[in-house]
């Protein structure tokens, strides 16, 4: 359940802090009052993309924050764990998103920095939006398929089929690749084998390449290093070197120590310096000797470095690229050995998988037919309440000429709004108003099998009114028994049924327009006044009286989901 939502500097809204309750929440306001700000805040937290134009003019950033309480947080915690984010404390999920005018945007989930992809992954688990464009989606077979799979709880089976389908398509792609493989000449095969042998001879690894570069640099500069080593060794320990000069001073230091025993420590330190310099000189002489490489070693290092540089130019700059190129060359050689045999094996594999797929697709189609027909029967009953006294619904499954990623048939929902008329596809018979009611009927049925806890309906009651509007409201209120429902509406019949009521108002009395969101309370008549406005005149006695009647009537109604 959405517990609270705070918004600052979003579009025309300076700031708002909104607390929510369970059940059916309605949001009303004049056309253009800014109800979209309310939806925009929820949309931002669900991971929708947005640009910086939504930031209130003159402000550095806009920010939205929400807390959601889950009675059973198992599913959301599993998702958080998979994303590497902190789990919910006491079942509460904290979401925060800031859009900044001049800096990078920031997202946090349960206090930890997160990404837009993280918000999107979680958004599908806690909120579902149903907007004015939904009825048009109903004309698409893919949308109808999605609804039937949700109603019949076939998502897991459909996903298993899709994975098997993808595997089959990969096999077909491999067959096509082999068919197009050019037969290599013997010279081309020999060249590839030579390349592989040269790469193998290098025994490539990051460590071996590092050592090769060290050896190459030493060999390349060996003559210069030998000269410097000889110069340093001679300067330290030669006949006229530092040690020779210090040795005469050592004699003087010993003589001074015999005269004054307190100078013995200094003499010892000088002797230590002489020994250290002797060791340094010896090490420089040894280094010079070690740099006098055997010609064979120097030639080997040079050859290995030449090969390595050649491979880097051809196949890529690092070891992994060269080794991958080596494997690809080996695959090309292997494929030359028995292309026909490889194709035969792949064809056999593809045929087996196609047979399995056809069986899986047939099973899915049978279950979709059964589920779709049950959904149509239930929709028919709901449409009766929504004004279609003789309306009929049905389902046709259109067989496809070949297997698709969804199966072997697409559903076609059928509808007849009037008695005596045959069932036809929705796009052939339904007007915009009729289509909106069919979609609403299906959505209210599917809401009972939808695990998403928060459902947002944005003016789904458009194109209906009067008694039908009241029935729509009752259906939405019924969904509120199992979900938290937020509905933006222009119909007073729907608004009066809300367990909670917010009004959005735009104020243009000052220097700049502002939007505010206020929770209405029936006890102080603010809700009565808003309903009267929706009925036509907030000051008219008849409208106020009618508003009170709507609230009183709905307070006594208990609606089942």
C-alpha cells in the first residue's frame, strides 16, 4: 500500500505531502488543474523516463518520494536482493528520485543509491497504470493475448515456450550460417593452422605478455645498460673509486677511536658505509654481466615480440581478443571437416525442437481458448451492469501459418453490442464509448488476478456517464477491496464512491500559477462542495443537495470485488 507521497517543484506544484489510506481513492479537479502532476510523481517513482522540463520554472531540482507498505514483502525483497539493494525494513519500501537542472539526477531505494533500471524493475511489481489510451490497445491481438494469459495464469508456461522458441531459432540461425560457410582451400587451411601454431607457441596470458615486454625492453637497451653498469661498478669499487677513497679515511677514523673511545661508534658507522658501497658496486657489476645476453635468447625475445605485435594489429589489442581469434580460426578449420555432417546433426536437432514446440504451442492454445472463453463470459456479465443489456462477447483463435514467439494462434476477442447482431472483432463493431466499457469490464475482472498492489486509473470512465458512470464507479470501488486503487475522474457518480478523495486545484491569483493537492473531508462539507462543482455549480442548492444524496447513498453501499 502507498502510505505517503511527497512532491516538490514538479511542474506547477511547489510542494505537497500526501498520506494515503487503503481502498478506493479518487482524484478530481477542473480540466487543466494539474491532475497530471499527481500521476507524473507516481510515474517518476515507477521508473518512467523524464526530461528536466518537468522541474518547476526557476528551481534547481524537483523531487518525489514515497513509502510503500507490503503485507508480504517476500517478492519485493527477492527483487531487491537480485538488484543488490537493501531489503525492506518492516515491509516498507522507500523510493526517492530527484531531477536536477544542472547536475546528474539521483535515485535512492531504501536509502541506497540506485539506477533508473532498478526503479523500472521494481515499478512493475508495485504499480500498474491504466490510461485513456488503453481501449485502443484492446484492438491489438497482442494486448488480448496478454490479458488472456494473465486471466488464465499462463505467464509461466508462455515464458517456458518462448525460451524454447528462442533456442529453436538459434539452431536455425546456426544452420543458415553453416549453409553460407565458404569452403576453404588447402592453402587457406594451412595458413590458419600456422596462425594457430604461432599463437600457441607464445603461451599467451596477461602475465606472460608482461614478462615478454620486460625482457624485450632489457634486450633492446642491454648495451647501454652494460656500459652504465660498468661505469657505476668502477666508480664505486674500482682503484680510484669511492671505496678506495673511504678506505684511507677509515684508517684515520680508527686512529681517532684509539685516542678517544667515544669515537668508536662513528668509526663503526663509517665502516658500515664502506661495506654497503662495496655491495652496491658488486651488484652493478653482476647486473652488467647478466645483461650480456646470449644471442639465441635475444633473438628469441625479438621473434616473440614481433609475433605478439603482429597478432595485436590483426586481432585486437589484448590477450583475450587474440585468443578469441584463435578459437574462431579453429572453429573454421573444424567446420571444414564435415559441413554436411554438421548440417545433418543441426537439422535433426531443429526438427526435434520444432516437434516439441508444436506440442507446447498446441497446449497453450487449448488453455488460452478455455481461459479466453471464460474471460468473455465474465466480461459479458460485467457489461450487463455497464449498460449492454443484450451484449455478447466471444473468442476466436486465429491459427498462424508458422510458429511464433507466442505460440501457433492469436486470440481475437469478439463483441456484439446489440441483440440479433453476430459476434465480430472489436475493431469492426465497437464505438469509442463501447470500446472503453469493454476494456473497463476486462480490467475489473483481471484486477482480481493481478498481483500488483496499486492500480492507477486515469479517466477510464471517459465516454460514459449517468447510471453507467455509477456502475463504473462501483466496479472500481470493488477492485479496491483487494487492491489500493487511485482513480482520476470527472464523474461525480464515481467520485462519490471514493473511500478517500483528493482535489487538485490551480491558483493563478498571484504572480505565477501554482497547483495544490488537498484531501477532502466530508465532515466539513468540502467534499460536498467539490461534488457539487462536478455536478455543475458548487453554489447551487440543487447541486449541493444532490452531492449530499450521492454521499449518503454510497455510505450505505457495500460493494463486493
